[in-house]
């Protein structure tokens, strides 16, 4: 037993110094009587914890004090074929890992939270990577992916803030949700032909990303794919890109123009602005456009969600007579916007449409307006007065006249505070409209009473019907009687 402890100590020392090979005799000695070889049973050698699985052995745990690890190809005469879920979890000191050539899969969160990890050597034998596999590896600078993987898993490099470049292998068709979320230093991304979909927030907050070129095979983008990518200055929508999610480019404050490749059946572009649905929907306005004024073309009926998000240079927007709907967050954080005049025909202003427009001091709403969403003009401290049209029967929570909370409720939660001096006029049915409705109701009531009276006069009771019938029949009976008498007289005269 003492000899086994000494051997384990020697092995641990070799691994801690980054040894590339482990003495076979030492492994064999340390593994004696440690595992029974049954599927699911485990054993350890002082540095690693192993588990027997179909086809070989899985690495399921690592000594958390390790600084550098070289995973052997085999142990106990069996191939190490996989790295299990969370195998390196908690190894906050580990700086480098070299994975053995027989490993085929790396499990969920296998290296999650390895804050000191700078490099990982993954062999070509690996064909599968689990969700969040390198999530939180904030020191990881380089990562070479094997050519055999077919998808980039969800959260693969979530918050790998130091990662500088990544090459997606040929054969990958899908880049998962938040795969490179908050990889702030990521500036070099190679996406090959064959990739079809980028998941929600796949490259969100990659602040140094300046080139978002996509292959022609990409057909869809999830929501917020490039959200917060401050380095982007332009973006081209490919001819086969048919589905772009909401808020994909919010926070891209230096993006000055969009382009759409010829042949795209969904999206069009004019003056760097993107439209869809036969130009009836203004889909995306480049937030970095330096222009202070913009006229939305006639024919546009809808401003898409987040379309003008954080377009800080805009001071004035002219709306067309055809506009009906202002989408959620459409002008949110347009801090330079001074006034809003919505034309007749506008029906709905959705949630947060103009929230945080800190310079907005004047708003004119049309009589056609039916509803204003929650927080529609929230945190607009320059807005001191607004008149709500009479037919607008829906006004959402904190839609007007509130700023960020400086007070707390009984539970300690922040609550909105009303801006001093703010006045809200109207809402629901106006006084004039109320009087008009009352007058109309009375007039209709009088007309109905007159109609009832007229109808009543034309309707007779049973007795009245009998009297009328008798009155109608009497003349005919009289005529019949006179005729009979005259005939009798004539007959007598002829007889004489």
C-alpha cells in the first residue's frame, strides 16, 4: 500500500510539470485492483478519475491542483475514448491541456470555469463537443477545432474574453446559441461555405469583431446574433439569407450601412437602410449613420422592432402618411431625438418604442392611435407634457413621464419615479366625445320611441280587428239586401 502511494505521488508530480508521457509500469502498478472493469465503475490514479464505458474508458475527473495536463491515450490497457461532463470543472489553476489521440467526444461543461486555461490541444479524433464546453475560460487565447465536428455547440466559448481568432471547420452547418457570446477580443472569424444557421446571440458582444462576412449558404440568423458588436461598420445580407432575427444589430453603434446582395427575395436596401415585405416594413437602420435627419419613405407601414435602436445621431425623423405600427424598442436609446410627430393613421406604439430618448421634449399623437405599450416613452426626462387621443383605450404601464427609479418599495425593489411637472392630458373618452355620445344616444332613443308609437298604431287587437271586419262587411250586406228587394218588385209587376 505504501508503494502504491509513492507511485501515485510520482505520477502526480510528472503531470503537474506537464510531462507528455506517463510510465506504463507506474500506471499499471497504480491501477492494480482499482477497478473491476464493469461498465459504469470508476477508479483513480492520483491525478485522474476514470470510468469504464462502452468501447473503453472515460475521463470523469481531474486533480484540481493541476497546472498542466497531458491526457494519456490509454489506461489499464484500454483506450481513453471520451472526456465526461464537467471533468475539469473547478480546475481554476490549470493552464494547458493536451488530449489523447483516442478521445472521440468531450462532454457538457468539460472545461467550464477553467479561468487560467490558455491553450487546449484537441486531436482530430474528436467529433463531438458538448454544450458550454469551454464556457468561462477567460484566459483562453487560441483554440484549434478538429475537422470532424459537425456543429458548434451552444455556449461553446461563452465569455472567453481573451479568445482572438476562431476557424470554423468545413462540414459544420450550425453555430449554436451564444457560442461566442462576450468574446470581446475576437477579431478574426472564418466561417466556411456550408454553414446554414447562426443561433441566438452567437457573436453578441464581440466588441473587436470588424468583419461579419457570411458564406452564401447561410439562410437564417437567430435573435441578437451581432448584438453589441461595436467594431462592425457594415454588414452584407447574402442572397440566400431569408430569416434575420430581431435585435441582431442593436448596440452596433459604428455600423454605418447595410447592403443586400442581388437576388435576395426577402430583403431590399436603399441608402444603407434595409426593408422587407415589399418595402412596407423598415427593418434596420444603421445606428452609426452620421445623418441627423431621416425621412421614412411613403409606403412604409411598420417600423420593425429595434430598427433605429441607439441611432444616437438622429435628431429628427419624418414619418410617412402610411405608417400604422411602431415596433418594440424601435427608437429606444435614440438620445438625440428631439420631437416625434406621428401622422393620422398610426394605430399602435409598442413596448419601449421611444424609451430612453433623453432629448425628446415634444410628442404629438394622432387621433387614430388605439394603444401605447408598456414603457413606450419611459425615461424621457425632457418630455413634460403629452395629450392622449380620445380613442386610445390602452396605455401600458409607465408608458409616459417616468424616469429610472430612485425609490424602493417595501421589498427593496426599485420603483419608477414620476418626473416633476409632467402632465398627461386625455386618455380614454374625452369630455366632448362623451357629450356627443350622450346626445347621440338620446336622439336614437327618441327616434326609437316614435317608431314604436307608429308601429303601435298600425297594430290592432283582436276586438279591433272584429269591429273593423264588421264595419267592412256591412255595406256589402246592405247592397245584397237592396238587390233582392228590387228583383221581387220587378217580378210582381211583370205578373200583373
